[in-house]
């Protein structure tokens, strides 16, 4: 992800989440390389960004902090392919555990994470706003 990608990323962010990140948050992730790993997903035929993923690596643990695929491209296996590729990259880079937070109501994401062998580890009370909802903490060893 580069600064020039942010308008396309924001478009996807705004249609994907009820509390979208701001442009400055994405800029901060780009600047914080070495801890933050922000990537865009390009569609080769349409030559446009159709998704993104950001994860943080701190020593051997990895937190997937933001991940979205544009609604027009969901349900086609793109999210799963991206997650599998990212998990392999994390393993190659020495990561031994990956985790994330997800809304309990986000059944599509939970289904994907379960398919990728993530397990529910716990919850963070009142983590999400608008609407207020707990976050499920999901993780898996690598």
C-alpha cells in the first residue's frame, strides 16, 4: 500500500465497515513499516484495487488489524486466497501465532476464519461502536 492507494482503500473501507478508518490512519500504517504491513489487492483485469489487508508483526506474534474485499468481489474466494497467502508469508517471516478481532455478527468473516483454522479465544467487551458490539478474539498457531 502506498499513499496514492488511500482513496481506493477508503472507498472499500467506507462500504465495508460501520466505523471506518480515516485516511490519516492508513497513512500512519504506511509510515510505520517494519511493524505494520499494509498491502493492497489488485484485480489484474480491471486494474483496480479490490481489497487490502494490514497486519502488525511484533516479534513472533501477528495481529491482523484490518482486512476487506470490495463488496463487488466478495464470495469469489479472493479473501480466502489472500489470507492463505498472508499466513504463508507470516510463517516464512518467523511468525508463530496470528490473531484478529471480528464482530460476532460478521458471519461471513467468521466462517472464513473458521475455514482457515482460527479458533475463538475470547472476547473484548464493547470493542466496536455504532452499533456497540463485543469483538471475538480469534487466533491460530502457524
